[in-house]
């Protein structure tokens, strides 16, 4: 322990710097380990991802009474046999394409020459033409040496320096080395896949112990859910990409593009890379189609093929199989692709998204790894009410209005106000009470919220799920939950009791706080949309002696974000009853969410009704307006044989 307070304070101030340096060193160390150990870590990673895909097949064979070890062996050998056969087919297609490339470059050179002549030259076309020329010369087979004649006597003789002929061991080493490395990698993948599938439960238990065995039930459920989700995701993605590659290969074969199997496999593999994978997989067939066909029909047909197949797979089939997205933010996808390509090359580019998905799923289920979900996931890092308040602090009500438009297509205005806007008001009130929000900032935030409320009040009611929703909108809709039944009811004048048929039967009195006027405006809007018009006045106006128009007022609502005292509310309720005989008084305390606390406050304030949400206020206003009795009377009147006298007696 350090006794000197000055030294202790300096150490506390320097701790963030030390933490940042330690974090940077840890990241650099992990990157060095991944780069240096790629020959071992890459096969392990491929084996883990492959085990996720093959686990359902192993379980299926086990359900058919096949022993676990035999089921694992059958599934793994069948998979690697299929991969080996596909590799031989790809090698054959690639060798055939390599032998035909010189002929294709001639066609491309002629086509570029025609374009250059028609376009009148140009720096870009010149460079492209020169590149094709160089490629054509490189692909041409070398001409055999001609015997020197008398005419060549004066020409200088070319001297070629050759190294001495290598020995047998050196030759064998040069031939075997390029083959041994891929075979060793495949062997490691095969071995690790067998091990992971055979020891799946044991590995899961060890992962649970590392994640934290304090709450074994919750940790086990989280790990099982994470593994199940990853298995379903990778299996669905692998199946979809396989079908995509088959469709692309069949389409290219019908069009006449050479080596369609090669391009189909390449398109299926590159589709594991979001955003840029499909573009890379499409570029090679397009270039080849332009080189093969003297005209442009093959190029156009290939472009149409990819323009149709990719959107169908990405925007129709993918959402049906595993949702609208992989759960990754676009920035995380690009960063992951860049990082893993730098560490592991082209294989890292293909593995980037699956690895990042694994990290995000683990972050959502393991508390210690939650930072991975925050950094890489597409779920908002803040709650919807916190996002709303942050935008008000930033002075950006337009962005909040834009997001609210999307949410209001699927949820009622009252629901949005209750869970998002009022939540933001409560956060603002907390900062105001703690002194973290200066007076000028309070006024700015209050005006920004009033701008949002005023704009949302003018929006038409449009219901129906949006076809394309952002992750923030999806999180907000999920957090809101279903609408209340009252939010679907709109009252007509004939539905209301006689006392509620005035021009504005509800009078809302907003408290003195800088945010109370916005809350009162929200309530007035919702009531107005449901056929109960409302007027707003402030507590300050009443204290100054300004008397509001009370004609036709059947309900007075006292609105508070945070009341000063219960005696203050009780006095305001007494004054309202004295000014408007027979009026009902509703007290709205927007931060009180405890039902028991609401009942205690209702008795303490002598209010007829105490509410904490706009939906509760709407329910209470609809009940007090007598709408239920009027509707029941119409139903009774519609019955056969019902006389006007019976209707009058029923109303009485």
C-alpha cells in the first residue's frame, strides 16, 4: 500500500494509460501468435467450423442406432471423400482452362483493338490493351531454337548460364515439398474434425468450466444454445452456398462459359465473404465470357445470371433460412475480412465471417465475453430510450424522428411514447436531478424533445411491417412488445358520454419542469388520435392567475415527470375539483412503475386515477368517457324486436 497520497493519486490517474498499453500489447501478442502459428491454428479453426456443419449428420446416424465412433468415421470420411473428388474435378477444369487461355487472349486482344479504334484511343484502353498483349506473350509456348546459319554469324551469341544438375534427393525434395504441405494440412483437419466430433460433450464441459461454472444451469443452457445456433447457421449457409454454386455452374454451362464447375465452386466458396465475395466470384466468369465470345452476348448473359441469382439468394432465401443478417455489423465484417486476410491469406478471407459469427454468439451467451457482442455485433449498444436521449443531447431530433417513423409502422404512437420517449425523459430528469445537466442544456434537450413530439403528431397512421429494417429498428420493436388493445380504438362523438362531447373534454396541466411540457404534449396527441381532444396548460400559468377555459372539461390530468411532493399534487387536485364541479382528476407520474407504489400515491394525492404510462392514461380516459356503455347500447338496439322504449329504459 502506498502511503503518500500524491503518489497514489498519480498512479490512479496513470492507470488508464497503463491499461491501454497492456491492451495494445495483448492485441499485438495475439496477432503474432495467430500469424506465426497459422500452420496449426488454421487447420484447427477449419476443423471446428466443419464439426459444426457435420454434427447434425452424426446425431442423425446415432438416432439410427449407429455407434458414435462409427457414425463420426462414416460422416467425416464421406465428407472428405466428396471434397477430394471435387478437388480433382477442379484441378482438371483448371488445367483445361490453362491450355485454352492463349486462344482466349487472342479474342480479347481483337475485341480491345476494335474498342480502341471506335473510342479513338485513351489512356485506360491503352493500358488494358498492353496488359492483354503482355499476357498473350507470356502464355504463348516458347518457340524451338533454330540452327544458326551463315546469316547469323555476325549476330552475338546468347550465352545461358545454368546451374549444375541437382542430385536425386534435391530433385525429390523439390517435387515432394509442394505436395506435402497441403497433405499435412488436410491430415490435420481430418484428425481434428474426428476428435472434435467424437469428444463434443467433453469439449463443451471444458468450455463451460472456462466460461464460469458458478451457475451451471445457466452456463450450460447458454453454451448449448450457442452451439445449436452456430450449427444451424453454418449448416444453412453451407447448404445455401452449395445450391448457389450449383445454380451458377449450371447457368454458365448453358451460356457456354468454359470451366463452369470451377467458377461454380469459386462462387460458392467466395459467398462466405459478405459484400465483396459475390463481386469477386462474378468477376472471373465475366472476364472469361468477354474473352471467349467475339461478340457481347455471352458477357451480357453471364451478367444477367449473377444479377438474378445473387439477389434471390441474398434477399429471399437467406432471410427465410437464418434471418436478415449474420448478426454482424458491416464495419465488423470489413475489419474482420481485412484482419484475417492479413493473418492467414485467402483462407482467412473465407474464414473471417464464420469466425466472427462464433465470437459474437459467444459474446451474447457468455458474460465475460460480452464485449465481443458490443464490438462486433449488429445489435445496438444502447437501449432504445438511451439512444433517444443521446440524440436529444446531441441536438439531432431529425435522426430520432426518422427512426421513429420506422417504428411507428409497426407499433402504436402510445407504445412508442411509453417505452422510448418517456424513457428518454426519465433519463434526462435523472441527469437534471443529479446536477449533470446544466440549465441551458436542459432547455436545449427540452426543445429537441418537443420538436420530436410535434413532428410525430403530424405523421399519418401507417401500420404494417417494413420490408427492410435496420438492426436498431428491430431491437426497438422487440423492446416495445405488443400494443395495448386500447391503442386500436378510435372514438367517434356518438360513442362518448354527453359530458365528454365538448371540443376539448380533457385538460392537461403540465408541471414546472423543463421536460413536463413534452410529456403533456405526448399525452394530448395520443388522446386526440383516439377521439378525445385535449388542451394543455402549465402549472406556472395557473399560479399566475391565468384561468383556462373549463367549459366542457370532464377530466383534468396533472402531469409530472417527478413531482415535488404529494401534498402539492393533493392541493392541485382539490383546486381542480373546486374550479370544475364534478370533474374527475387523473394524476400522471411518468417515472412511477411500481403498481404498489402507484396505489399508495393515488391515496396520498386523493386522485381518482393514478397512471404511469400513456397507455394507462388512454385506457382510463376511454373508460371514463362512457364509450363502453354507448357501444353496448347500440348493440342492444340492433337486436331484432328491440323497441325505442326498451332502449331508453336500458340507458336509464
